[in-house]
C-alpha cells in the first residue's frame, strides 16, 4: 500500500474514500470530475460496496441522505452546476445532522459555464448554498496527495460532528497527475447509535428528520446546530503558513491558486521581496484568528482567487481594517499565470494596489 | 532545477501517454513530478497537449507556460507552442508529419521522423515511443532505464509481448539524437 503511484486528483479521492471505509457512492457524471465517478464504478464492486449512477444530481444527494441515515460512510461528487442541483438535499442533510462527504471539483461559472478550473463556488460552499442556518465543513486541498489525505480526514470529521464535509477542489487538481501514497489508515466507520437501522430491541425507534412544525422546537434545534458549529469553529480550523514569519506582504490563496502563488512568491523572494503565503485549508471554519495575528506584523495582504473576489471578504473580516487587503482574480475557467501574480505581489510590496 | 515540458499533437497520437511515461519515470527516480492535461470538449483528430514538470524542486504551478522542451507531433502543435519555448530550449519536431523547419534560431531544433521509423518497425502505433526515446536522449530529464522500467512494470504490465517492439522504437528514437 505504501508504494507511490501516479494518479489524477479525481482518482486519488476515490481510492482514499475506499481506504476510509466508504462503501456507498451515488453520483452523476460531469466534467471535470468524471474520473471520480468512473473510479468508484470500477472500485466499489471490488470491495462489496454499492456504486449507483443516479438519474440526476438531485436523486444522488437524496440517496446519500438515505445511506447516511442508515449509518453508512457515503460520498457523492460533482462539479459546480451539479453541486447547485444538490443544494436542497444538502440543506436537509444539515437539518438532519447526517455525516457524509460531498466533493465539488469546481469549474467556471455561472450557469452551465465552462469546463475549465474555477473557484467561484466559495460563497456557495462556505456560506450556505441551500436554505436555512447551516454550515458544512469545507476543506480545500492543493495537491493530489492532499486530496487523498483530506478525503480520509473528511470521513472522520463527518462522523465526529454528524455533519456534511465538502471537499472543494477544482478542475486543475482533479485532472492533474502527481505521485500519491496511500498509507494504512486507522480511519474506520464509527458506531452510530442514532442511525435508522431497525429498532433492535430499543424502546424507541430512531428517527432521522429535519421537519419541526412547532417553531419553538425548530428554534431549539437551531440552537443545537449553532452550538455544534461553534465547537467546530473552535476545534477544526486548518491552515498552512509558508515564509510568513518575516513577511511584509502576505498572499492568501487556497487550492490550485496557492500553488501558482507559491511559484510567484519564490520568484519574489529571490528578488528580495519579503512575501509569504497563508493558505486556508479549512474554508469553513475559516482561519480568521491566525490571519488577524499576521495583520499585526505584515504590512499588506493580497488575495488570489479564481473568482471575482469571494474569499477576499473573509480575509477582510479577519484583518478587520488593520492593514490593506488587495485582490487579484481570474474567472470563467482561466488560470492565473505565475507572472501576473508576481507582478501583483511586486505592486503590493511597492505600496501600490490600494484597497 | 525543474524541467518544464509540453507534449502536443493530435488526439490519438499518444501525446498524453508520452507525458505520463516521462512523469512516471521521473517519479521512479525519486524526482518531483507533475502531469497536467489540457482538457476540453475534445474529439478524435482534435489537438491534445499536456504539461509535464520533472526535477528536484517541489512543483508549484503544474501548468507550463514557458517550457524548456516542446514536443510537436503535428504542425498545429509546432505553430502553437514554438513561440512559447524558452530561449535555448529544445524543440523536438516529428518530421514525418511536419514539413516546415523551426522558425526560431535561439532554440535547439531536432528532427525526428517518428512515423517513418514506426512504419519501418512494422507498427505505426509506436511513433510516440520513437519520440520518447528522442526526448530522453535530447533532454536527459530521466534515464532510459527508468523509462523501460515504467513500460515493463506499469504500461505493458499485462502485455509483455509488446515490450520488445516498444523498446526498439525508443532506441531508434534515441539514435536520432547525436
């Protein structure tokens, strides 16, 4: 198991899910994540799992609801337009506190969009997407190895918190091949005393539901959810900081954009610019506290995204006006080049770029 | 130092596989590698290309914009990627299908008659392997032993009978580079 193999990011997520004990997958094909559903179609029957290509994304997410209700480790995946279709089901999953893993290999939008890489679903992923007051844990890997590692972690977090975990990737990470190693994992499905698996001699049946017709009970349930989200925020924030100790300019980027940024940062460092990278790995909960700390020492921040500016709002909330926060983004499926990010870093380092 | 390469041709010429073989060989040698396809609504006969990075440094962006090696298996690929090649870079041209010479004078242009050699060997499908041999000889990015190991252990694991022909094609490609 510990041999390095060359795999696409999409395939690595699939194998990691199997390593984590996921035996149920429901999905519907869409570029640029189709290798994932293809991988699960081949792989799950080999481990006596259930693979089902649903008739639509809406059907797939509701099958996830059903399997999760029965206590199974379950996953679905799609790309931007397909994830939009799943939002009603995701809200129901949140209301019913069901653990599951949802993968979004983002492409350019809005609408049917393009099939090239995008990061414009940040708002949808981190701020809700469906109706009601709820949060998904959102994790953003930036390499094929991390796609594998984060997938395993996602199943554990989902079970630990009875919450949906979304893996927010993009077409570039899904399509690229890199060496990946699948280590032995201690990740195992946990005993779920709440699952609807038959009464088994219990006095009361387990019911999985998100309907509370009495508003006071609905509010009480909302309080339960909010308390859980507060605990997740306190315990599950993840980020990586590279070369930030002496940095005057902090680049904030996640996913594939953080890789492109790193190429630009290395070049700027070689030219004597004190610049570092802050990479949120959990997009929700967002690592606001470490960013606020960095605002004490850095002179300026610059956010790079493949969107018109979404995560930049969370960065500005975290920095809270202490230092200027600039933004540079590409949209529609266009990837920024290291050259354009380098030039933006230099202009920010020179005190240009304003807010 | 990382070597950044672009492999391009039309769909069906095996350009994606060429890139994967090189990336796999680099990985086996313990180098840092990445492979990234230009993917789109493609069809057979359309254009295909991939970016490959191999070297001793962690790979930042996997997308190559200023390659040190460009492999052009057909004319549209040469037209598209020759201008992006870094000065002093290596330009490998499949001269069986491309009649024009290189336009750039600040790069090292090498002609490899991939399809003609493949035909001589009796199987047109190995044209890409001829080019793999030429890339290894011209760039030195990986060792030929690593490439052969990838073919034997990964690509043709279940088809050992085709190993000999593919190795022949690779060695003929290497011989084109002197």
